[in-house]
């Protein structure tokens, strides 16, 4: 079983194979896919961020928040914070899934037949 790490690297067991046509392990990868099918390849991991990670990127700095409270009102600050909380509800849990096998894998295998 092969695992696509990114557009430049493939993993088999504990070894990493560069996506390099001059690399013999890469050529073996392509031949294995040709012989055994695309089912022996797992797509890359796709991670999504949780609501907490997404919120933290959009919240103003603590200094800016305090400045907002001082120059505007606590109500104005609460409205700004609520907008971010509403945009990223707690139902966004984040996590990791396996993505699709990139199209380049089949394209490269098809070149072997040419």
C-alpha cells in the first residue's frame, strides 16, 4: 500500500519516495499501480481546523480588543466577538480525513503504457 503525502512525496511502509522519474522506487510505484490498480494508493491526509483554531485567527489581538472597549463600548466589542463566534460555531470540530488520490498518479501510470 502506498500513501500520497503531497505532490512531491509518496510513502511506502516507513520509506519516502520522491516523485522523480529517475528514481527507481518511483518507477516501481508506477509499475505496481499499473499492475495492481489505483486501489493500492491512498490519498493524502486532509485536515480541517476546529472552531477554536478558526476563531483564534480572526479575533483581534488582546490590545485591539481592549482598545475597542475603551474607545467604543463593551457592547461594540461584544458585537465584534459575537460575529466571529457566529461565523465559526462550536459544531465545527475539525479533524483529519483521507483525500482522493490525485489525478497525476493515473496520468503518470498511463504514460507507462505509451
